C-alpha cells in the first residue's frame, strides 16, 4: 500500500539543508513547489565548498548536476534589471 493509498503523505527531509519533499515533490520553505535541479544549483552544489562533511549527507538526486537556477544567474538578472532602470 502506497502512502497515498493509506492517506498519509510521504515526507522526506534532507539532513544537509532540511529541504522537504512531499510525495516526491520538493517544496521550498515558502510552501511553493520547487525543482530538484534548482535546489542543487542554489544550495546542494555549494555545500561541498562551504561544508564538505554536511555535503556528504545531501539526499538531492540532482546534487552535482549543472543547470537550473544558480546564484550567478540570479545576480546577472538583478544586474540586467538595474541597468534597465538606469
């Protein structure tokens, strides 16, 4: 019997960053659904540099993959927006 069949959701929390997956779907702390690849680009892939020991406990299947949202891409977007305003 699956978690959905018995009425209880499957909830998995990453021990490294406390990201939460409910029934296999990542949810941000805001409650909005997210993508595993974005979590990797913003958090998981940076853990190796910041805290290698903690990085070993990361459960995100996309950890190490390139793509998705990154802080570099976000900063470039902010710079573009600022340039447009000026």
